[in-house]
C-alpha cells in the first residue's frame, strides 16, 4: 500500500484523530529516533560537566574547560603505550564516575571529585589505580567547581567568565592607582622635606634616627635652615590638585582593592532598571576617577600645564564618558530570565544596549515552546530572548551571542571575547531546563533545540572587522550547510534485517519531545504503516494542493528502542517550514548559500554558456568571489553514501564534531574528510582494540567498531563486550 489512509489524511489536514486507526503520541515514552543513542548521558563523553578554572592557574588564560578535555590533556602527555593504555582505562572510568556524581547533584572541586570517584571505584588498595589517580592530580594543575548542564548553568558559567574579566580590569587599575599614589605622595613628601615644618628640630631628629642623634644639635640646625626654608614649595593650586587626586584614588568604590577603606560597589544585577539607575548614579564617580587618573598621570611626570590643562579638565566628563574610558571600569552584569521581561524592563534594556553602556546582559530562556498564540494561526515558537537577540543585531555596535547552554563550552573563546568587548553585549541562552520535555535532561533538550534550528547559535562581534563576513559567525551549529542536521540510524527491521537510515532532525522532532504539543502528532500502529508516510523533510518542499498523496512522518523510538512512526499535522509542518526559512536567513548572514552570490554565479554560468561577458561588478562588491567559493563541490550527499556492511566498522561522519579523539588514537586508521569530519580510511591500519577505544572516546558516540578482523588479537572477548554498546 503506497497511499496514506483516509484517517491519516484527515489527521494531517485537521488534527482530528480517528481513535480506531491512530494513537495519541506519548511524549513521556517516545523520543525522536535521532535521540535514541543518548539515553544515558553519563556514558557519553561530552562537554559536561564543565570545570570553572581558577584563571590565575590556567596556563593559556582559559577560564573554563570540559572535564573530558582536561583528562585528554593528561592522557596526551602519558609516556609509553602500555602505561598510556592503563592510564586511559582508569582515567575514563574516573571521568564517567565524576559525570555520574555531578549529574546526581554532588558538588565540589575537580581534585576533590577525582578522589571521591576513585574511592567509589576502587575501595580496596590497588597500586596501579592509585598511580593513575596521582597522575591525574599531577597532570591537571588547575582546580575549580564542576557544573552540569542545568537551569543554573548559564548564570554561573557566564558569571565566572565575567568575574575573570573584571578581576583583570581591577588588577590593571590597582597597579596604576598604586603607582600614582606613590608618585604623588613623593611629590608631597619632597615639598614637606623642604618646608619650615619639614626642617623643624623634631623633624630633623626623626630623619637622622636615634643611633647618631647625640652627635647633632638639631635646634641649631633648624635655626640655620629656617631662613632658607619656605612654608611650602608647591604652588597652592598644584597642592590642591595633587591632594584632590589622592583623595579620589583612595576613596573610590568602583574597584575592589586590597586594604581599601571603603566597601566597593557591586556590579551584578537581576534587572535592567536597577542596573541603569546604578550606572546613572555612579557615572559622576567614574568621570571623577577617570579625571583623577588623567591629572595624576600628568602631575606624577611634572607635565601638568595649567594654561593648557585647566580648560581641558574643567568640563571633563560632564557629557558622560567615551567608550574607551568606560571600558576601563567594571562592566555591569545583568542576569535576566525572559519570563520576567515587561515593558519597563524592555525599555531599560533597549536603552542600555542602544546607548553603548558598559553592560553585559544574560537573557536566559527556559521554554521555547509556549502555548499557541490566540487567533494568530501560528504556534508561538521561539522566545522573546531570541527575538531580542535578532533585533539587537540591527544596533550594529552590540556584541550579540546566542547559543543553547549545551554549546556554551564550545563557544568559550567567543564568550571571553564578548565579556572583554568595550561596549554592550547581549547573551541569549536557552537552558533546555523545560519542565515539559518528557523527562529528557536539559543538555539533550538544549542540544536538540540547536539541532532543530529553532535556537541556532551565532555570534556577532562588532570589533572583529568592518563587514558581516568577519563579524557574524554560525560556526558551532551542526552541519550548518544543511537545512537540518542528519543523523545515521542503525536498527533491525521486523524481519531482523539490519537497516541503516539517515534521519534529519527537524523542528517537528524537537516539538515531539514536548508533552504540551502531542496533539500535533498521531502515532501510527505498525500494521497501518504504508508507503505514503515519508520523512517530514521530504514533504516540506511540497505545498498541499487537494488531498495529499504523501504524509509527513517522524521516526521515533519507545523506551525499549522499538521503532515507531508518527504523522505530523499540517499546522506543525507549516511551522517547521517557517523555522527553515528563518534558518535560511541566518545562513545568508553567515555566508552560507548566499542568494546574492548564487545570482552572480547564475549570471556567470549563463554568460559562459552564451560566450557573453558577465555583468560588471560594482566596486567593492564581493559577490563574485563569494560565488566562486559557493561553486566548490558540495559535501557528499548522505543519501549517496553506501550503507556499511553489517560487520564493518564505520563512523556516522555527518555527526562528527571534529574533536580529534579518534585521530589521536590512530591517524592511519582515522582521518578527516574535506569537511573536517572523521571517517575510517583504513580499518586494517590498526587493531580492534584501537577501534573500540576510539568508540569509547568519541564524544558523540558515532564510531561503530564492527567485528574484529584478526581472530588472534588478544583479549577479544573483553573487547567485544566493550564494543557491544556501539553496535
Ligand atoms: S568521530 Fe572522531 S573526531 Fe569525530 S567526534 Fe568522534 S572521536 Fe571526535
């Protein structure tokens, strides 16, 4: 049967389900097939938990790193193949145990958790294991708390990066202020030493000290010096200036300095209105401190010229401070949840961002799939945070970074850059911590939102260059050239045959995880499956005219990993199409499938076919060059990839995150293709053990070791057992 049934068509068009033929979707029990491999995140080497590093100890200045990356760095340094293999086995066990501890709510620092995990894994003395634990301690110089991917992560992680940048600013100010204070105190001290007061008998005695005091007649010395001493050598105006600068430097509350007599201001806020009010209240102090630093520097060098500088400093800061001056002061850090946004908050946020204030704003979103908009005909998908991020791009001078929390570790360099940016920055972060996600962990929900293109990652850095090509990046989105990322699915069909299928992860897959939107799906009992049910992404290009002959469906798996199929209703299909169009717009901004370049390429092709010259390019127009780049052969189609033989090792290459793990294990066996994604180039260039270890180390669990080729390889039974989860 190659046509959908009447009941199936009716559901697609109207959302009405005939109970006899179709079943309701149980989002608590089913999940999209592409997520089948991620049941137990503690088995998956991924970016979490992340360690907030003590930046003073980090050699490369990094302030955060994934636990897996820190372990890998130790393994890379291990000497000797035998020792490396043993250390790897122990270290990966410890890493997994720590991941489990953190996922279950155990808090603590990295070195403490290494010991806790080791004690749980090897309660009895084990010399080899103890040596490995010691190696881990010795190889990881830094320490810091570990965080899992949960609702609290965005605030804690961004707060950590923000604090490290502010600490650096504070240290720069502290050393400048200390140097100025010493120099200016010297100026006053020198003046005092030459004055009548400074040459009194008591002062002279104090200057000589008690050891030789009986050799001098200090009264006579003071009398002799009195006629050549003045009340002061400093002009009154200069003394006033120097004293005023010292008073401002010593009394400032903008930076936290050691031994400061006054409590410093706090710069972390939970709402925009308070942050804006604090900025306005502190602006005169900032201007006064900036003025004091400038005057102090001139006075310390004896270069203050009243005729020239008095006029300059008279009105200093009355019109506010420039971006460069503001950048010297601590940035205001505002943590918002989009649910708390209201009209006054929106206004204050817009004012701060558009006025270029030194503010770094975290806008956290926990729920992307709200209730339907009444009467709009659209599902209210997306979020105010995402909309705000898109609108803020139009301001041009604001650093904008959007990402799901699962991707924040991958974006750590951009986060640090944004926090150091001399201007406002907006961080729009989706936490994945939705209560409606059918029990999926926030990491998986957040990653799925990014995969589905509903919450794509991007960064816009105004300081990177003068054009969009240098400022805007879609870098960390999975398979960003495609409409949807493709995942390879391997399963057994009803006849027990192994099937390899590539499935796209679309917006509808993400929505299928949400219990509130189950009405947009109808589960089709296996007996009712037919050739008219096709993957949703293939239906997107077709606008429904009359009764459809093919219906969009999703592959899902139940709790026992049995394959299920669900029809998607027309309303959600239209929403998925809208999501894809929004992604296309972002792709264009990021230089992927640029329509201007495509047009120029078409002109070139037409001109080449007719022998005519293509239309002249306007000066500065880069579309021809872009078209040349776009003409490069596309990545190999997943559809064209032959299905691997049942016992052969293979990699789901389109899902490779290019982490380099497998290539480090055996670069003759594994290599990157032209898209910088790993594949097996020569399975015979190494051992089955290496294939299994690569599979265990692969962060996204996409290496399938197949069956061993050499029946004489040692410990095959153990290796086959270890390979079992990756079949
Ligand atoms: S296939 Fe290799 S490079 Fe790709 S994610 Fe897995 S281990 Fe990393």
